[in-house]
C-alpha cells in the first residue's frame, strides 16, 4: 500500500508553526471488536493521531501537524478541515453529538498553552471556550450542553466541566494524584476518567456531578483514556506495562494494548497489541454501531 496523500485547499489556512518531530510512519487502522481482525486503511509518512469516527460512519477525524483532517472512508483520501487560526491543535478533539461542530485543544499563539475552542465541523473560525490554561479537552455531553476536560490550576491537574458556550468552569475532582481523560457515557449519567490516586493509573467512573467516584479497573498496568461504546455496553482503553512508564505518563513509542471491559465492570480482555501510545486512541474512536474501533499504530523510521 502506498502512503496516504491528502487534499488541502490553497490560501485558506495559516501555516502551522514547527512542531516537535516524531520520526514515525503512522498507520490508520480499524479493528473488529468481536473477532480482533485488523484492517489497514492508510499509511502516512509522518505523525497523525487520535481518530474520531463520525456518527454516519463515513469519516474519521484526526490531527496532523497542528491541523484537523477528515479521512473519507469510501474515497480513501484525507481532506483538511479549515480551522482558522487554530493551527496548533493536539490530539484532544471531540465531535458534538449532532456532528455539526468539533471542539479542539489548541495551543494559543500568545503563550503556547492549550485552551479549548469550538468550530464548525465543516470548517470555520474557532470560538474560545476556556480562557484559563492549560485545558485539555476530552468529552462532550450527549445533551450537547457541556464539555469535560483535564486542566492544571494552581499546579494541580483535576477534572472540570464548562458550558459549551463558555462561562464558569466546575471542578469535579480534588484528590491527590493525576486525574485525566474525562469522557461522558452515552446515557449522560457518568463521566469516565483515569486516575493515579490508587497508585498505578487506573480507569474510574463518577456521576456527572462528580459524586460516587468509583475505581473500575484494578490491574497491574497503567490504564488510560476510557471510551464507552455508543451502545453503552463496552469500554475501550489503552494500557502501558507496569514499570515501562511512570503512572502519570502516556508517552509515544511504547508496546501497548487496547483492552475492552464491560461498562458494568469486571475482567478485561486484550483486543489489540501494538507499538504506539500517545496518539493511538486519545479520543473516542468507536464506530457508530459499536462493532469496530479506529486507532493509530506507529513504526519508527530507520
């Protein structure tokens, strides 16, 4: 298979500033959660990260060199999404429930800190949502009203929510350790997240008001970024080996796993083993029918 080519409009986007280089080949893949069968969609001669699957099943949204792209499943090609001045987007991007908008974490020109913005998925100018930084987006509530994110305030990282139109943020966690990756369940009743409060990074769940914070995994590994399937039955998360990374780190270029567990808790199973980590599955990448996952694996360039 040849390397993926992208189609970019001319003269409509600012040139992104130089990013940190990761000398990798990125492979965009999907996996059947029932059979474990993997299918390669495209390879890229540089870094891409974090595919979101659109609700109509037709596109995968990912980030590359600070910009957002849409991979067209039928055509097999990628097209850039015009995000205006938001040209330093990281792998925290989330689609609105109706897929009309996309929220991003963009590092602002003034101080290089991550803040959250919302723009039309079809392209257009972004609107600032979180004035304070750093703020790292992870979830959009099913009713469309709130965003959830991890943020550092006064030297401590905790989980917050904020109205989609902006306003006063609400802090949901306040315990020792790193809390990260907050994402809503499809029924809107829970926020899933990961936390080091018990030692290793593990998957947790709480009510949307922050009450009843409950540990959902207790494994000898560091578990990050829980994503609930659209039917609400299954949770996917990425796993680093114990001792391979610090509990509060999710670096690239590691041997990792994607595991699945029931949303009610219980034992997990390994779906995929791969070389990846940061960028592989930072956002919810379930297919609309809850039968497949999209992810990115990597190979180091020689």
